[in-house]
C-alpha cells in the first residue's frame, strides 16, 4: 500500500479561478494509496514547499504528486524540496492543472472534474515510480561562440577572461558585425569604430580565444557539457601564415565593381578583398563568385603580385570538428531592404536608402568619408525625410513588432545630418517616439529642440520621384490632421530589423526554437532571457530580437556568466530519464535478441553493442546497450523494440499504462 | 466559340457605352461570346456599402446567383467598381457563414459562390493576350501612361497583387500592342471618384495631378480600365484645366479601345467618337 501525498496549488488565481482546488484535494484524499492531500495558494513558495517537506516526514510519504503548473516550470523546484526531505526526487511527479486545464477551460464542474482526473492519473503513475539517481557527465570547458558582432565579441572576451577556452566562429571575413558599420552611437554620439575596434583586436590577441573567420556551423551534435560541433572553414584561397596583410593584391585586382557589403552597396570592393581597413583579421579572402579566375579561368593577378606567394587557388573548404561544452548564439540581425517597400518605390529610387546605408554615409570610414552625399549624384541633400517604423509595427508587412532601435537611431541620423549640413532641413515621420532608456528621451528631445529636426506624427503613404526630387506624401495627424507633401532630396527608411537569412536553418541545426519571425526563442521571456530551450545553448544580442548596443552587451555578458557557471563544475548531473535494455536471470540474460532495430532508430547514436559473457569469457549473447551519456530519453527505441526489451526510466510502459488505465477504470 | 458570363453594370449602358462596345468588338474578333447575366441588377455601388452592409452584399449576390443559375463558370466584369463589389461579396460570403445563410435566405437560393470573376485585365490576360500576336494588325507606337485607379488592385488582402502599389499588368498588355508604357508614380492614385458630381473642384485637383504627371512624363495617352476614372479624366477636363491653369489635350482611352485600334478596327468601332477629349494617335490617323 502506497503512502502518497497530493498537494494542490492555486497558482494565485491561475488555477483556482476555474478549478475548485478544495474539492480536488478532498477527492484526491480519498483515492486508494493517498495518505495525505491538501491545497495551498502558492505551493512553489517557501511556506508551500515547507508543507510538502513536513508531510513527507510526518506521514512517511513514499510518493508525491504536486498538482500545479507545467513540469517545465517547477518540476525541479518540487523535486528538490522532496529530496531535501529525504525522498528520492524521482518519486515526485507534477500534475499540470494550469496549462492543461485551468488556462484552457472556463470555470465549471467539468473543469474541476478534469483536474481530478489529471491528479488521479499521476497518483497511479507515482505508485509505479522507482527511485532513480542522476547521471554524472563530464564538462568540456570550451565554449563555441557563433557570430562575431559586438554580442559575440563581448561573450567571447568575458568567457575567455574567466579562464576558459573560446572558439569564435564568424561567417564574414572579419569580425565586427553591424556595429563596425555604424557611424556614431546614441545617446552619446561616440564613434562606433573607436569603441569597437580595440575589442576586435583584443579578441584576436586573446590567448584563450581561437578565431575562425569566413567559417560557419555545419553540424551540432551532443548535449550540454558535451557538444560536438562541425565547423566549415570556407576556403579563403589564401595561406594565412604567409600573408602579411600588405594589401597589394586588393589594389591590383582588376574586378573592382562589386557592391561592398560593408558599405551596404554604396561603394565597391574588389574580388580579393578585406571588408574594411580595420578588419580583424586584416587579411584578404577571394570571393569566388566574383573572381575572374574562378569564373572564367583567367587572371591570377593577385598571385602574380603577392610578394610572399600566399595565394592558394586550389584551397578547399575545411571541416573542423570541435568538442565544446556550451554554445553562445550571437548571429545578429539584418534590416529590410528598400526593395521590400512597394509604396516607397520598390527600391528603384537610389536616394531612398535604409538607416544602415545612412550610417555608411555618415561614417568617417564610409564611401563619402563621412560627408552626407546622396547616392544618385553625390550632391549634398538640402532636405532629408526620415521615415520611422518602415515595416515595423506594420502587420501588412508581416512585422507587427517594434524594432526598438529605430526611434533612437533616426533621432541620431537627423542630428548628425544637422551637425554636418547646417542649412539643411530634416523631417522625421513617426508613429510614437519610443525612447525608453538611460538618457534616451533627453537625446530625442535634443534632436527636436536644439537641432531643429522637424518631427511630424504621421505615416508616409507614398514616395515618388518628380523633376529630380523625391515627393514624400504623408500626413500630420496632430492639430487639424492635414496631408503633407515634402519635396526631399533624400529619404531614409528606418526599416524593420529582421532575422538574418538562414536563421531558421541554423536553429534547426542546433535544435533550438525560433519565433514566427525567425528570431531565436529564449527559454522564458522573463526569467530565462539568455537561455534557450536546449540546455547548454545560450543567446546573445539581436538574433533573439532587435536590440541596441547596451542591451546586446548586457545580454552577451549574461550569456557568458551562464557559460562560466556551467564551466565552474567538473561534472554535470543529468536527468536519469534514459532508455535501459532489460536484464534477466540466466539462461535468458535479457529478452533483447540483438536485432539492433533500436540502434538504427536512435537519433543520437546512443545505442551500441554489449557482449554477455560467461565466467570463462565466452560470448553467450550480443545485446543492445544504451550509452546513458548520449541518450536523450526520446523513447524512439522503446517504440521500435519488437521484443519490448527497452524501457525508458521515469516513463516506463508500466507507468504509462497505469496512467491510461486510471482514466479508463473510472 | 468560347462563351463567358458578362456583367456590364450601369456605366457600360450609359456614360461609358464605348467601353461596352469596345470589349464586345474585340471579344468577337477573338472568337469569344460575352453573354449578359439575365435580369441583372445594380451592384450597389458606393451608396449601398456606405449605408447598409447587408444590402451591399445582397445586391451583388443576386447577380452571382443569377449567373450560377445560368450555369456560367466565369464572369467578366469590366467596370472596376462593379468588379470590386462582386469580388468583395464573394470573398465576404466565403469567409462569413452566417452572412451567407442570411443572404441565401433573402435570395431564396443557396449560393455555391465559386464562380470565377474576372476584371477586364484578367479577362484580357486569359483570353485575348494568347491571340494578340495574330490579332494585332496596326501596332501602337506612342508612349502611354497606364492608370489603374484605386479599385482594380485593391484591397490587397483579397486581390493579392504582388505589386499592388505599382501594378504592371496593363503595362505589359500595352507593350504587347506596340506602345511604350511609361514608369510613373500615379498608377493607383485616387481620381476623386464620386466627388465628380458633388465636389467637382476636388476631382479637378486630384485628376489634374494625375493628368499633369502623365503629360510631364511624356505620355501621349492615358489608358484606363474603369468608367469612373475615364469620366473624371476625360469629362472633367475643364475642372482639371482650371486647376492646372493650362490646356492639356492628352486623350484618355480604355485598354479595350487600345486593343481594338491595334486590331485595325476603326475609331468608330472602338467608340472613340464618344469621348470629350479627341483621340489623335498614329493609329487613328489613316
């Protein structure tokens, strides 16, 4: 006869608003094998946990059912409480009355009855629970950081400074990311490059950081503490040891008219190139898609001029396998291009540009060396219109979210323009000014009051070109709401921040979740903002959602701290929810017949062979053996096994059947 | 001979008879018979959907029902406003079961609501364009401005034109006729629509800006596919000229008239004599 305790949580009003918790406790108390039951407002709180601990001791409970929220939320909490009271934590189960019942039904007797049924099934399960012990696995104290923008740089430096090894992988030829493209940064107007480039150099020189540029994640296997990552190092067509970074090849390359990614298409680069002069590493790569030699078989000018003979046309991509204990994903974001805006000309007007392009025009390292000149004819625009929320907060564009950074950078752009073109006029069309942040609102006020930027609250319906001017048709919704037409020389779209192309594919490679807009999902929106749902993989920066530099850096340091916490342990305790092949007395030894269907079905390559030998060492039988370090407890092998020889600890067939039978035998 | 259902609507029997005449004459030349819905009624136009939602759906629904009873599978609706009302009705009834039940009750007929409704451009693309190479006898040569107006490509959630801010369908047809369709920004701007009667000066301004843009960008004709657009750009020329403070003699023709002319039919067969602004193009000269 079991002695099970049932503890019903109200979850404030989350459960008790639709479920009669008192009644559930009363009925549960009468179930066979239940020795004690009660309800309480917040079972997860200290007094709530104390009730559970006291009752385990007082009543000598041998099983516990906590009927509360999802086990995702508080199973560890309650199992820990049971363990502290001397009960094996795997004898504690959670009945999910919140997500599975109270949140999805209206208040009624039927809702309470469903709650009772859920509790009943778990009571039956617990009767068959067996004490389990956690599995210890070692931790590889090397972190993989994917993405070399400011998020990846910050995370790498923090982890490396904590004394751990870091491999930083960046898909472009240089680290630096979008921050390296920015001119000045809000709200202080300090130069982006001046604060970023020293950090880039620090990364390159740090003894604990291995930098892999022009490289991408190919594959990620394993689990927390024990990942196996395959990195594709794309062929740079260069022997990096021989290259001195003199740059002669880039000046002599005859293919000079390739739109520069770094300059957002507002300038050109050569086929063998360094993205920008302050690049780290400051060594070129050959862009095969645009190189005459790779495309037409002729040229090799770079090879001829290279004083050290560093060019390697026959170099191939290299696959590198790494063992890492944690992964920080910091792959950043992108912005919508002007071609996605039908109403602003589908990208056909060269002087309608994105905010990121404006950064390049305003940057001292940009194509105009920091002078604001419009792309079409290089003239200094006398009148600029900035359109905030271009795409953002616009369900018609499929982006109902706020991109968060645009209000601030648009104010900054208008300010920079006014500082550089004193007689110029600037207009900002906006929906709301969202300038929440330290010194942020003061900054936008400064643009309006001191720099005389004209803020118009309203949307722009259309931009078209007439007689060399861009006609901006909008509306001023304040005071008499009237249509406004501005003849502008240049229009800057604060276009929505979007996930990088390939984000979805990358998320699938790593088995992390992503949202409807392909931004990576955090494990909990409030309490686990840097974790993903996959243990050991953390998020930093705008790959999660658009965010500004201070927030990105904070999150990157947060992710680094999580990695450091993980690496502070020599071994990890893993949930003992793993598949086990049964053993029985001789002469059978095991019902496993050694067909190894399970091994073909296992997605984690966790199943191998085991030889059962007699005392003389003769092999009697070959059976399947699950490596508990690799098994993820998915249960696929259990379903595949023809002789029912594999079972999943914690979720045995017996436990599952007893849950179902509890419902059927009502 | 291909037979298609046809809903002319009120404009095509009155102020835009030439639109009706030209679509019929080119259809005939292409071996297509357009069969009018028997006993068709008003689509409800702007008045109904401003005043009574159920009526604004019931009126077009009756026409759809009559077309179904006449076993029409496709229905050609040249007037952009009629087309918009019929398509929106079909869309709404497909989305809203209770409205469909109410309307069916009124009509004493259960709508299948699956008839394919074609506007003039969709009709031309499907039935005339494939034969155009053979049918064009006298290609056009002028630069023209294709003016789509507000109703042909909107609302986008129903029409799903990928380039609803800068549609190209009429431009491509005009290029097939030998004309050059200019790139201009007023393709879908409002002409002033129903203000034609009540506030003519507003139409003068809105249509005036459209006409000015077409003329300034070198167009020799404006090509339309909507009776309302046509009457505002053509009949309201005095109001337009008083807004622009200059004479503008650019003609406004229906896309079906352009096709008729390119087919070598006479200006009279195309109905050009019914316009206020005389149409003088290279194809009308000899």
